[in-house]
């Protein structure tokens, strides 16, 4: 890795592209909460790298079907059980409310992952959620001794299915390096951008750039059409 002085890894970027082998996760167990459009292909990539999985999904039948497909996967009764024996637990759910539900269970029925972590637990939230709530969640989890790493992704389902996600991580150097082999199984561009919450900030900035770019392209095509030029021909050019 490169980019910062020894001992300060924040801002570093790595990858699992050309010249880098997929990590060998054999003998390691990873927890995964949420097996939707992104979570399921991420589970497949982790299994392809050799990891055994402990999983939970709101729809149990979906989790059982995936476990049968990829093998070495235990379907758990609740998020709390996913953490048992897992070196890290990945959460990939829809929004901050869903994260709070599966991690902290507001109903206080010992359903959430927080009840299963020991003092060296690691939770990796790979969904796109609120920066402020992410920092609050990290503070709450820290009381149990576990660490929080926010690591939202870009690239969509196509990148998830091919193990080519872009991953933007926020958290301590220690947490990032613990998670790095898992990230390398799922992604190609992996950046530790800062402390907890920095991953979510980076994802928001990325979305702004994409949105502004789409808007600029749309206006350029509208201008071309108004001037009598077919927009389809403009697409052939590159800046």
C-alpha cells in the first residue's frame, strides 16, 4: 500500500485487480446480515475465496437457498447468532433504520448483533447510510468493546457479482486492516478514507459527482438536439 507515512494508513488505496491474487480465506468464518441484491453476490465472492459463512436474512427461505447453492454456510435464527465464531460481521441492509434494527434491536429482545459480540468483535456496515447515525452507532457498539467500520460500496450488482466493487472505508487502521482480506475478495478499488463516518462521506461525494455528471451530459445532449445534431452521434466522442 502507498500514500501515507508508516503508521498512518488513512487515505491509502489498494486493490485486487491485475497482478493481485484473490485472498485465501480458507479456515476463516465471516458473518453476513442481509442477502439482498448486493448481499447475496458478496456472499458468493467470500465463499469463492474460501471463507465459511454465518448468515441471516429477513426472508429465511432466501438464506437457505443461498446456503444450499454455495455450501459451508450456516443460516442463523437472528443477527445475534451470526456473530458467534465469526471474525467479522458484515451488514448489508437497506438503510440506517434497518441497520439499527439488526444491530441494536430497539425492542430489546436480544435479537441484534450487538448482543453476540465479544470484546474484539468487528462490524462492517457496507450499506449507504447517514453519516451522523453511523457515528452514533459506532459509539453505541464501542460500549460492548467491538469496533465499527463503515464501508459503503459503488458499482452496483454487476460489480458485486464479479468481485469488482469500489469500497470506501471509514474506521481505525486496525479495523481496516482486519477487514482488508474480506474487502479484497469482494472489490477491486479499496480505500481507507478516514475515521468512522468517512466512508459514508466519500460515498455521498461520489454520488454527487455521478449525479452532476449525468445532469451535465443530459444538458449537453439537449443542446445538441436543439441545434439540430443527433445526440447519439455525440456519444461517440470522448473528452
